């Protein structure tokens, strides 16, 4: 028997529907609901920084998952980033792939480019958090970071917060924020900024998607009842999390042990315990986080592999129906069976 592998390059996964943010949001919320219903096995990601985890120039990360229910697939996301890529023209900062396997035979069935999937699902996770926790009638959101995920974050917030009228896009390189403002002209008003303090002044919702390794956003800049969604490890000073009325994290066991992020530092210092937080799977299964319009809500995510696997499985099924991708075989005749 020759296991057939469908190889889907980036152009193929885009044809299969990856840029459909409504679909990605739906798959993301469904995945977190299934986690809460114990239909998913989602081990903690394994991070390997080079030359070290604490001071990496590049890293590789393994994110395995099994998804049961009507998806019934196993998979790995292999995520990697390199500072050196920022200096290379036409090369993404992060390069990811996803491998899907049949959970019964463990035959590999698909290899997909996962780079754009990462950007879409990161923003979709923030979108699910915003859907449940943004203040009613939120009109202004401040997004910090105008990179690839800044683009998909605009897409996600437009879908998740339908009352949104204006986005303040912050980046140290103003031209990047201006570029996104032009890109979304006619869809939503995007105003470029370089100063977070000024940009967040009129916002009810703050979302961070930066590569910063040290905090730079201060609690006193923020409204006392706003929603903050931190999609990386270090942009917010610790008081933003510690003084929040409610805290939501995508995966406590992972975030409390992932070196280099705020949640891990607070856990190690004894300042944050599991009973202080609500996990995202609990939230989408009915635990109410924001209980009134006066509360300050903090949400944090480091990403879970099962969301990547679920989206990849959807794209794989779409690609098979559309007849796109390249078929490969792992062997012609396996040796030493």
C-alpha cells in the first residue's frame, strides 16, 4: 500500500479558502469548544530556541494535536522564526508547515504551508476573545503592530466586533501602518499612529500583535473598563494583567510554563494561579467572563496547535473537492516491514 500525501503550497491553501476570515473564525471557535468538551488532545508545544530558549536568534517549535469528533485527524504544526529573515527581501519572518495524519493508520495524508494559517488563526483567536468580551457597542479599537498579523487582525476584528467603526493602527514604522490604512480603505477607517499612548486614548478595545521582548504599554494609559487582548508575550506591563477584573487565557498549562512570556513570569513569581483565570475553552462553552460593563478584562494567548490542525483539515477537505495540490507517495515499496 502506498500512502498518498497531498502537498498544498501556499497558493493552494489560499485557493482552498484560507483567507476567508469568517470560516477561520468559525473553525477556531469550534476547536476551542471541542477542547472544552474533551474531544481534542492538545499537548503543550515544544520550543527549541537557538542558541538558547532565553536568548534566541531563531527557533523551531513542535505543536501536535489530535482532533476527534467529525474532524478525526492527527497532526503537527512545525513553527519556526528567524531574526535573520527580517533582513532578507521577500522572505517571511516565520515559516510554518502543517502535517496531517490518519489517526488510525498514522499514514501522513497532507503537508500544507502553515505560514499564512498562523497569521489567520492568531487573529481569529483574538477575534473569538473579542466577540465574547469586547464592550457592547465598541466603536474604536487600537491594534499595536502593523506586520502580517496586523493585517489579519483588522480582518478578524471587523468580523468579530460588528459595531467597530475605526481602528487605530500603531507601529514604530509609520509607513507600515499607513500601508494597512490604504489597503483597507473603503472597508473600515484605519488611522496610522506611532504612539500607543495617543492611539489608545479613545479606544474601548486594545489588541497587541508585536514582536517586543519587553513591556512598553502602561496601565494608566487604558480605560478602566476596556478589553485588552495580548497575542504575544511581553508588550503589556504586569499591572495590566494583575489588576484586571477578569483574565482569560487560551491554555493555562502551556502559558504558565512557556519561558519568556508575562504569564510564565507571574506564575513563577507566585503572582498568578490557575484559579485566577478562565480558559478560553471554558468561555466558549458557557462560562461568562465579562459580567458587567465596568469590568477591565485581560485576554492572553500563546497559540495552540489544535487550531492550526483544525483549519488545515478544513483546507485539506476543500482542496480534495477542488482537485488542487500535488500528490506524493512516501514510498513505492517499503523496506523492512
